[in-house]
C-alpha cells in the first residue's frame, strides 16, 4: 500500500519504518528540511534501538522515502497517517494546531480517496475536527472527494518502540466506515499474531482509550510510589510488597516499580490533557489529579533523602549522578526526574557530576554551560571521583552490577541513593555502603 506519514518525529519515523519493512511504499513528510536531509543521508535524529537499521534497509530497498514537499506527500498515499506533535497548551490541554494543519494540507492537495489516520495522541472529538477541516478545504476548492478519518492511537514505548510496533498487544481502530476499516485491516495484517489484535470501535472511544491506558499506567506507578513512602515509615520493604501483590494475576507485574517519579513526553502531558478534557465536561478526576501530584512530590524524594543525610546546605558537597534520561534506552529528558534533582542540588549549593550512556548531549542542551557546578563524566566510575555520594536516577542496565569495591574506594563516604531500587538489599557488595533506596530501609 502507499502510505504517507505526516510528521517524521518519534511516532512517525517508527511507524513509517515498520510499515515499509513489511512491504509498503512509505513517504515520510516533515516541515524541517534539516531533519529530512539527515534522514535522506541515512542519519537519524532520535535514539531508538534498532530504528536506524530498519530505516537504512528500507531506504536502500526504495520502500522508504522522505520529503518536505507537502503536495507530493498528500498525493502519494492512499493512507495519510498524521503523526505530528500535540504539545501541551498553556493550560495543559493538547494543542491541536499541528494536527489540524496536517488535515488542512490533506484537504488542500488531495485528488482521490484518502483514509486519514490520527496516530497522534489527541483529545476526544479530534477526528471530527479533522473531518471538518478537510471538508472545509474541499468545499473551498469546490470539490467532492470521498475520504474517511480514522483514529488509530499509538502505544509505543520509547526504547522498545520497534518491538511494540511489530508485535502489538492490540491495535485500536476508531471508525464506523467499513471501507476504511477494511483498508486498516489490510495495513495491519502483517502485525497480527495468533489471534486478532484489532479492536474496532468508534473514533471517540479510540481517542479516549489512548489517554485511559497512559492514565492507568501512571496511576499504578504513583500508587506504588506513595506506598513506598509509607513503607519507609513502617520499616517494610516495598520490593517484597511489589512481589507479593504482582503475583496476583488480577494485578500483574507490570508498572509496579516504585522509583523517583515517572517522566517522558507522554504520561505527564497526557494526564494534564485528560484532566482538562474532564474539566471541560464538568468532571473532576480526583484520582488522576492525585496521581499527578504524587508524581511531582516523588521527583523530590531523592533530594529529601540527601538533605536528611547531609543537611540543607550542600555547599562544597559533590554528588555523582548516574542516569539523566527519563528511563533507560533513550536520550529523552523530557519531564525527567533528573532535571528536578539536578536543579535542586545546584540550588542547595552542591556540585553534580553526571553520567548517562545516551543523554549527556541532551542534558548539556537543557542546562546550558552556564553553571560550572554541573559537569559530566565519560564513564560512570569517573563521576565518582571525590564525590560525597552516588545518586542513581535511571536504571540503565550498565548500572545494575557495578564493582562495589571501586565505588567504595572512589566515594569520599560510601553512600548510595538509589532512585530505582536496582540493587538487592542483601547483595554482599552493599556491605559497608550506606544505602538509601525507595520504600526500603537497608540494614
Ligand atoms: C508510555 C506508555 O508506556 C506507552 O504505551 C505509550 O505509547 C507512550 O507512553 C505514549 O503515550 O507515547 P514511555 O513514555 O515511552 O511510554 O515510557 P514508559 O516505559 O511507559 O515509562 C514512563 C515512565 O514511567 C518512566 O519515567 C519510567 O521510569 C516510569 N516507570 C515505569 C516507573 O516509574 N515504574 C514502572 O513500574 C514503570
């Protein structure tokens, strides 16, 4: 099939590359000429394991192309996949200007039947708006061309996006147009596994499904984080409690890991947007508001522990910080707890030496070079030289089994603040180290 992907950001690129990989002809559009030039030259501007190889082999096979030419892009695909950003507006609601701009372009240039697919995370009612915008453009052109707008939200996780796309748990299709549903079925046929993964529903329910999934996942995390605070006070171990409840099939194992808060481009933004949507129809989502508040508080728990141990004035103190990205296997620092933690430590007078396998450049971009109390190390152990303590913020695999002897030798005082509970409390290596986890008291 001929597929146009409008927006070559994270979702657009993964979608375009994976659809090309199963044999479709894909043309990815973006307004940013530098991005398109880079992609055409075989480069890629985001960090996602496996994506560069898929792009490379499909570009070489001639199935994946890139353009900044809007007319060409719209004329190309029977399917027009809208995968542009929906940043937060000033009040937290989703800003639809890019989605509706894409719709306008489709209406402006289309000359034959199109299935227009919303892949961006968009509030309930957006498919209807996209429909209206395209209709208005066609009317302006004095044309009557058939088209159908489908809601097909994306459930990709950064760091695992290729696998999520290739082996989806479910594919949500919001449409009541049988022809469009048939085309979407054909598009996704290569990704169906043993049983049907397609869930067909109305567009509004499909739109809400996306927010509901993220809200539920965030709720589980905030619940566990709050329980972790209680656990510390009671002298219990949240990791044992996690195992105790996760083994209940009704609860399950996923997204029960307490930590120093969730971040990323989705959970925080989507929760705000859903709260705004609810407020717009006179509903107050009390649980969800609390999920967000609990997470804001959670981002500071490591700093609270540092202050409890070293006092309010951290002048002259130096901290090694492992992990800048909001989670492993990405260089993304949007809403990352590390940002809150670093800012707080600097504010309290401390120096921070940070290490991350992928996000140092991003951190430099965010924090700038203005404060020489924030510096970076090329290797995790180098960050420890002369530091008062090690603070672990992201659970990259390479942090999980460090040489504890080296840690002890390099730190001024052997203290670890572990924001992701990556060590076993009974690990012999931790002997002689003051260890502060989340929701568990060592010793
Ligand atoms: C999330 C969802 O998991 C995807 O299904 C969804 O498609 C995506 O948002 C989106 O809306 O685009 P992502 O933000 O990439 O994906 O990352 P997650 O793996 O979900 O992690 C989010 C945050 O939760 C991270 O900061 C992570 O450290 C934290 N987390 C996750 C926990 O603190 N505990 C857990 O048990 C799991």
